[in-house]
C-alpha cells in the first residue's frame, strides 16, 4: 500500500522530516514502513495497516507543526505510543494547548495526556490535587497557570507554599535567620518561577506582595481571597496542616495541591495529610483529584523506567 502526504511548504517538510531526516527514520522503525521524501510530499509504503498508522501519526505531527508546536523526541515517542492505545483521538491537541506565561518563555505546553487532563482540571475546578511521581510536571504546570492568571488579571496575587520541615529536621536546629532556614525548602518553587518570568518582574511582584513564597506554617490564620495558591510537596503535610491549608481558601481563589505519595518525608508513624485528604474529599463536588503516572514523566526517558522498576518492586513486596 502507498499513501501520499501533501505538505504545504518546504519549511513544513523540514520540520516534519527532522534534522537529517531523524523523524523519518523514527517513523520507518516504529511503524515498519518505507518513506520517500519527494519535494513537498512524503510517500509512505508498506503493509496496509502499518501505512495507515504511520499516516495518522504524520497527520498528528502536522497538527502540532501547523499550530507552532515544536517536535521533540519525547513527543514523537509519546504520540506513537498513544496511537496504539484504544479510544485515543486528536492527539495533536495535547501539544498545542499553550499556557502563555511571559515574554521570556512565551508559553508552556502539556507533554502527555495526563498533563492535559491536569491543566484542564485546574482551569475548571477551584481546588485540584495533582498526585504523581517526580518529573510529571505537577508543580511546573500549576506555576505556569498561576503566572498566566496573574498576567491576565484573573488573580491579584500568587501564593506559593510548601512544608518547611522535611526528613524529621527541625528549623530551630538549622543555622541562620528564618529566611535562611526555610529558603532551601522553597528553592524548587523559585526555580520554576524564574524559568517563566523575568527577574525584574519577579522582584517587583515580590516587593509588592503580588507574588509570595512562604513556608506552609505562615498560612495559619489567613483568608486568601482573589489568589492563585499552590501547595507543593503536600505528601509532607500532616492531616492538621492539610486541613488548616484547605480552609484558607477565600473568594475568587484557586488552589492547587501537588504531591508524590511514594516519597513522604514525615517521621515514621505520622499519618499523611495528602492520603487522608484523598480519602475524605474524594467525593466532594468542586474538588478534583488528578493522578499522574510514570507515563506522564517528562524528564529523561530513563526516569520513566526507574519509576516503573520501583513500582514493580513495591508490588512484589506488597
């Protein structure tokens, strides 16, 4: 069987084919078809079912290209994998859902189906729990939506918080003043923030209290109105801390709670507030729980394999 894909321009062909035709080589290997680039056309040859799959794959890639998406190795592999999943349609919309953050980075896009479901939940619910392993973009995507809300004046301030005590450590025994004590725990939040907004804008926002980065204990007794609030590393919250935080929500505010239930640093025997919240609030209308998995990891592809290996070990021991 043979199918011809008509491309709109040489530039579109260059993007689809990839550097030194690396994308075409991937298509040939993944779908067991032959490819032939002829001018602004791409010809697919092989067994009928393989050609049909490769043709759909190319159409999904063209959807991304034509909406200014950027094709990367991970998107190629993930899109090919989704094509083999039942009931999966319109894959290209995942990578073309742009979260505009600033002139510095322009926009952030989801990389997996789980990430797309996560950002859709944040848009549609006032309280969202993003639960999943490291590298799934829980905090980063929430931060991107927070920055977008600020830029669009959908929120008057952004509040970023996380538990300041991990692995059984006590702030009183750490050197330095309060800021120096808690700063290392908040560093990942700063890293994501500085990746999206210009330094001058961040400093101006923080000076004016528009952006606040603080340990979780600083939330006690407050009512947070017209704000986008992110609680990071929620697996290290006790049930009391989680209840305290959730009851801070004020009018016109949105809260995102992120955590990895497999990496809690709470001292042995202490119950996890994130697990309790999932059990207690799972059926509450207006609250959404999104569970991300190793398939949503967007770091090095070996990270997915590491997570799966540990999960398999846990299942065997359980």
